[in-house]
């Protein structure tokens, strides 16, 4: 049986569920997408978790929590230079 060891730095705990973001193949000319996949914590190994039955794959190994963070809202910068000084 094949298995993959997912490093602990790739695992996020959301509402009690262990998740890792896994890359899907890029569509023709497109970017790869990252989707959350449930992780079993039943087989801890060397700071990570063994996932029986998984094939080799790409996972986000650090900073995956940023994928759950909504992007910041756009803000208008204050004027600079002469426009600012004329006020």
C-alpha cells in the first residue's frame, strides 16, 4: 500500500478537522488551484502524519492559514506631492 507523509507544518486544524491544502494540476494555460483535503491524524510520524492510500502530491507546507484569510479590502492612498501641499 502506498502512503504519503504530510509534514506537520502543512496541517491546519479548522473546527476540529485536520486539513492540508493540496495542489490540483493546472488547466491549460492556467494557474494551479489549492483545495483543502482532510487529514487523518491517526498515524503521527516524525512531526507529520502518514496518509495511507495517498499518492505523491503537492501540498502547501507553510503559511497555508493565509489561504483561509480573506484578502484585505482596497484602500485609497492619500494624495502625495503638490496635491497634498495645496490643501
